[in-house]
């Protein structure tokens, strides 16, 4: 959530930021004008409430003076005035809550402001390659896509998954099921032992307040799955970013404890509401998938450096697996709602003859912290500031499995196991048809 004081002081900057995110000029301007008008109405009402409260206090003192001087008529007039003011204040406090809610609701659907160095563009075609790692090999004519390989091995079953749950689910068996588990364990071990992240096992169902805190609600409700719970509901996590980031909600973290770095391997659940017709074959876009998440909580001075560090931690996974990849800076039109800057890591998939996203690392500034009321004690200990939050995939386990299958496939249909995974596979070197 953006700071209304910053919006009030920098309306033109927000209009320009929304335009960079592909908002029409008129819509951007009217949105900013509406926010400022809502804030002005709220501030005027608060000023009037304060004025009435001061008059009530003064009138109460005057009643005492009138009673002591024997002026009963004046005292009665003053009592009547105080009664009217009390009624106004009571109604005014309800009106204050209404105005607060109206302003916060309008702020809640407003995206974050991109950093100045984020490339301006409309969609993924305007993203900018930051670096490329690994050489893309020549593509033999026998190369297949992951689902063709998995089905031929008898270890990837979409038909049975559909009977159980419908489309966009997969049943993995045997060696591929074990490799998916191995990938998750390998990533966790790398991030905890070498990169300094603390492993967390969070709840997989969260309250609406947690989903609001990281920006999934209210704007992206249709992308989520919910389960009834008591008189309300709980949301299945679309990413472990939600519970991990919310670990600091409504807290004041001592400065010396920053940065906090968390990682978790969890299943994730997404309705994929906006992806009809996209990646319908195979495992690329599923309702349920495993992902290793990275989350950092920092102060305002170190968040940009932490963004570079987090991205390098995610890249290291692919380097250890020997997978070619490139890292791109997302343009303003392709960047997520809560991000100020995002790097996508795209792994090479020879079956598709294309790079595909396997990780997305974002710095959010204090955008999520304002929604969570998450602060840290300043260095001098005198004041509190909103923390800065970052999140990234370290990486998507299912997509890493796809990348390994396609990059390590052999002409006979078997899949060689990368050396980094062999300790997690009992020393097995190859997955072959049963």
C-alpha cells in the first residue's frame, strides 16, 4: 500500500508511475484525483471533530464556572450545547471510520511504484535481458518435451490425475516422483547451509488478513482457493511468500536482527484463473505445485542490495544443476502488483526450444509492510520505520523437474540425473523406463 502523504505531496509522480504500468492517462489522473479528494474529505472531517472536541472541553469548563457564579440559565444552555456536540462526535466517529475505510479500500487496489531503473514497456516482449548463463546446446531432432518423456517412462500420468482432480494436475511415479522430492531437498539444503536462510515450515492455510498483507487480496481473489473455516474461511497459500512475509506483521523488529531471511518448501495452490488455454499440456502451469520460496525482511537502506543477493541465490540452484538460463529485468507492464523491481530467471527448455520462467525475485519496498503494519526500530532507537520486504522463488520445484528432464534427456528416452542431485537419489545416475 502506498503512503497517502507521499501521494498528496507527489500526485504527478504517481500519475506517471501508473502510466508506466500501462494505465490510460485519464484513468491514472482520475484515480489520483479521487484519492486526494478522499483524503481531503477525511482530513476536513478530522479537523472538524477535533474542533468540536475542543469546544466540548471548553464548554464543560464554562458550565462549572456558570454554576459557581449562580448563572443557571447559562449553565443549561451550555449543557444543551455539550449534548449536541457529544451527539455530533458520536456520529462523527462513525463517519471517520467510513472515510478511513473508503480511502484504504481505494489505496488497497493501487499497484506499487516502479523504481526509476525499471524499463518501461507493455508486456514480456519489452523485458530486458540482464545476463545469460550457460550455453544453449544444438537441438537434436529427437528432443522431446517433458510430458512426452515422462509418459514414455511411465512416471508422469495426467489421465489418472484428471480422474482424481480434473485438469492441471499430475500424478508422478517412481524415479520422477523421487527426483521432484530430491530437487526440493537440494534447494533447501543449499539455501540454509550456504546462503543463510532459516528454514520455516509454515501453515498452508491463512487468514484473509495475511493475503491482504502481501497483496493477493482484494485485487486477485479469483486466483485463490478458499476453504470454509468456522464462520469464515481460510485461503490455501498461492506461494509461501504469504506466511513467510507475514511472520513480521504487526511487529517492531529490532534493527540489529535485520535482515531476516526465510525459506520454505511448500505446496502452492493457484486457480490459474487468467491462464485459460495457456500451457495446457504438461506440468508447466498447475493448480498444485511445489516451490522453494525465499523471503527477506530488511531496512530501507539495504533492500536493493538484498534484491541482487536473493537473485544470485536463486541462480545458484540452476548453476549447480547445470541448466542454461538467463535473468531478465521485467518491464513496468509485466511486473507484479506489489513489486518495485523484479528479475525473472528463465531456464532453457530444449523441448520447447525456448526460455521459460522458473523464478521471480522482487523487491517491494515498504508496500507490503504498510499493509501488515510491520516495522523495525531505527538504528538510533528513537523511531520506527516500515520494513522493506523481498520475495523470490528459489526455485519452482516442478519447473526445475521439467528443466532437468528436458536438458538431461537421452535419445533412448532415459534421463541422466545431474550430479548435484545424486546424493538425494541414493547414488542413482539415470532414470529409465520400468
